[in-house]
C-alpha cells in the first residue's frame, strides 16, 4: 500500500473541501468523509497495482531504491505476497468504484467523466501510461489535481467551478513534479522494461529544468487564482513553501547527474508537495 505516501491524498482532498467551503454556504461533511475514503482507496489501489506490476516485470529488482522512490521492496523480500498485493489493489478499486456509484446516484451523472477517468488511471498507469512520456508526466497530476480536487468539490457543491479548477492546478503541477523527480534514480531500470519518460528521453539535466518550470507553474496558479478573484487572498500562504522550493530547484539542477546527491532533494520535494496544497486549503478555509 506504501502507506507513508498516502498522506498526499488527504492534502489534495482538503483542497476540494476548501474550495467548496469558500464558495458554498454549507457542505455535507458525511459526503466529504466518503469522498476522502474513496480517494484513499484509489491511491492504495494504484500503489498496490504498481507494486505488483513492477514485481512481475522485475523492475524493482533493478532499481536504485531510495526512501522516496524505487518501490517498497516488500515483494522482493517476500514474493509469496504477490497474490495478496493484487487482491489489495482489486479490493481497493472496488471500494472506490462503489463510492463513485453512490455519488453518481445522489449527485448526478455530471460526475461520471471524472470517475471514469480516475478508474482508467488506476488500472492503466503502470502498464500503459508509463510507456508514453507526456502521459507519464501529466497523468499523476490529473489524478491528484483535477480528479480529486474537482471531484471532492463537486460532491459537496453539485457543480464545477473556476475556483476548484484553478485550485486543482496546484496539486496537478506538484504531483507531476513529484513523479518526475522520483524518476531520476530509475532511468536505467525503467528503460530496461520499456518505460519512456522525460529523464530517459532528455536526460536528467534537461529534466531538472522541466522540474523547475513545473514547480514555478504551481505557484503561479495560486497567484493567478487570487488575481482573478477565484481564490481568496489567504490562499497565498501556499507561497510560503517557496522558501524550500527555490533552493531545491537549484539543488536539483546542480545535482541532477548524481543520484546520491539528489536524495536529500527528493525528501525536501515531498515536503513541498504535501505542505503547499495543505496551506492553500487552509487559506481557502480561512478565506
């Protein structure tokens, strides 16, 4: 399940709660809890599928494992758990689907496109989307950004809004960057099993510039939302993580070719990805 990484999900769903609270007079907190459970189950499912498929392809046998990338190593130590891992993935996606069907019934079919795309991403990310560099880059962000944020906002407000769309861009860009940077240590291993992503195609140095650009876009999304009055000024507290992001961006560029030197920046990047949407959500709730 890679539970330490599942912390990301509540941070993203909290942004959806924040947009709903800021734009609606009241929200149904039972629906919020249900949406959170569905999102956590979705994250667990994609993690377990990834663990299973990477074990079957022997990818995790070849990766340079860090605390932030390269799989959990569980199935390498206990291969007899492979079936249980697949069972966890299937059980979790069923939970997500059932919650989605409930929301379709009580909130309407306009939620269907988000739900269908979410299920497709869970099932197809590791075997399909990792083969295309563009999809490999943007699909994680789509799942944790527009799908989680706008999906949560929709089940609480029964509608789509510019506020939820712009707010969703923050985790969209940040989660894309999370996966992009985590690919740096795995270039050779990923290439050996047919994966195609930008660090493979363009190299670590160029990809570090892409990383910095995407990080900048995340912060610009906050500023844009406030400038256009789609986010409250209090959401600007999300910019506080720039204090970490600026040295991390420089460090990633300078250390791009050394996996060992990159490891501390992988950890700081996780802090940025968790803290920024959480701060934006707090700003929305305060606004």
